[in-house]
C-alpha cells in the first residue's frame, strides 16, 4: 500500500464513473451476502444510515429528499414504538433538552442572519440520536428480537469493512468516501475500531472470544484505508477505559491483561501510517521522536507559529476558544452560526471568529468542542455536554455509563463529536448500550 496511492478528494469525486461502479459493487456484495435484514423500522433505518453515501452520490436534490424521508421514517418509528405507553420521565427529559438545543440553535442562526432552510440538515442531526435511542429501546421486547438486531448490526459492520477493502482496490487510500455511509466525510473512520470494540464487548460480555478478536482486528482496515492517524492513540486509551470501568475489576493484574495491547497498537500505528513515521511510507521505520514532534505540531501548530505567540492545530483552537469566552458577548453565547464553518477550514478568514492568535491556517482543524462553540456558542457547548450526560445516563450499568460519558467527552474535546459526526457510528454506539441494558435486566430475561 504505497503512499503514492493516496487519492485526494477532488480527484476521487471527478471520477464519477468509478464511483458509480464502486457503489454498484458494494450494493451487489450486500445483496449476495447480507440479505437478512429485519423487516421493521430498525432494519430499514439502519440500511438508510449505511447507504447514505449512495444517495449523496445521486445528487443534492435526491439526497435532500432522502434526508427528509429518513427523518420521517425515524419519527414514524418513534410514534409506533412508544405507542400508548408514552415516554418515561428519563426519556422525556432527554427529548426536552434536545428541543432546547434546537431552539438555541435557531436563535443563533437568526442572530447571525443564517439561512434556516440550509440549516435543516444540522437540525436533523440534533434530534436523531435521542429519537433513535428511545425508539430502539422501546422496540425490543424479546431476547430473540435483541439477538436478531445484534446479528444484523454485526453484518453491517462487516459489510462496512468490505466496502473499505473495495475502496482501496479501486481508489487507494483517501479520507473521502467513508465506505457507503458518506461520500465526503472520512473523519469518523478513525473512531470505527472503538465503536466495533464496544459492540463486540458489550454484546458478548465474556471478554475476548475468537469472533470478537477477529472483528476488532479487521476493523483497523477502515482507518488504514481512510488515511486516519487518531485511531492509534484513541483505541488504546478506550481499551484501558473499558477495562477500568466496565469489567468492574480495577485491579492492576486486570489492567495489565489489557495494557500489553497498548504498545503493540502504537507501534503498528506508527509503522503503518505514512504520516507518523519519518520515511513517509507504510511499514516505515519506528521513529517515536518524529511521531511525537509531528503529533505535537499537528495539535498545537508549528514551532514558528508557537514562538510568535499564535495558535494552530486542534488543541490550539480549543485554547483560543476557551480564552475567547465572554458572557457579555452575544456571539460568545450563541456562536457565529453554521456559516462560520462553510467550505474548507483553511480557506476561511479565521479572524471572522474574533479568536485572537490563530494564524496557522494550514493547520487549523476544529474539534467537536471548538466547532460547537464557533457555531453555537457556550450555550451550545453546555447543551452538548448535557445531552452527553443524559443519554449515557440511560445505561443501567454505571460502569458502562461512565465509560461512554468519558469517551464522548474525551473524543469531543480532542477530535470530533461522536454523536453527530456519523450516524453509522452513533447508531452502533447506542445499540451496544441498549443491548447491555437488556442483557443485565432480569425482568427482560424472564419475559423473553
């Protein structure tokens, strides 16, 4: 897999015939090998999530119609699932804070003279996670249904890995084309192995088994083909967090049982990622000093930028965001609107955000935290954290709840907002939690 096979987004999108063939091959693979789709709202919705990229490829008009249809499907599922029983107080509070988030977002767009119609896709992102969680939890009444859904989700994860293999064979390494889930946004590929690990462990609470180990190992194909580096740092941390919180065995001997994986993952990550080793190639020399320097510059800006007192990189932007908080400033409270993040980040005039000291435009990259502050202000950040707390609080297992909450906060501050970055990741993330709830619920087990 030579680095010369890296394909830029513009080159890939120009190859429309190649993209059409790619989607046809992927759809063919799914129809041949993954035909056992639950004939209900869950099955149809999950299919729509994992084939969003195909509808994006068909053009903006088709994709807009698809997005509206997807939300209508989710709303119909929500109404059907709650039925005459209504919504519990816990779910009612979650839906309430989501409505407050929508209102706060609309106020910010009005203040910044934004286009409400153009902002509709983001509004749909806000309401999708809570509606999905409530609908899914209310739809599973038997062990057979739970296992059917788990088998289907596992098949979607395997299909996603196969879609990335086809992508590499046809196009090479590129951040664009996230399998069949998205045409352009490849960032979530870095988090895919973490979500797969959660699914594998929480649906098989006995720890390591052969099928889980194989699935987790194969999941690293996705960030490798997607040209992502963050996986090699987030995955070991996530694994240790799982060992500490979920297994409920906070013993040094148990931590050591997982800890041996950490240096192996880091070692392989450095050698397999061309940008993380000095030779700039797959299986390049193990150079931790170079890797540390690269990662530090990537997150805080180049040395020349730092010496000038300016900021660059993900963490540099976070620092500038925190220092810019002013509760008397309307933009600090409600943000600068979605227009502040239209187009490529490095093509924007960063001064429009009124954030002093961000000069290294070539390294400007937003995290889930900084993007939420810039678009929705400190109120948006507070509501984001509130949703994190409430939605993970649904878990009946305090260890799972703490693990998921810390994971969301850590990734949101340093990388991306896991709830809204990718529906494909979000749905599996919360299915794993719901599965865990059902698994440990003795009433559910007896009634099954």
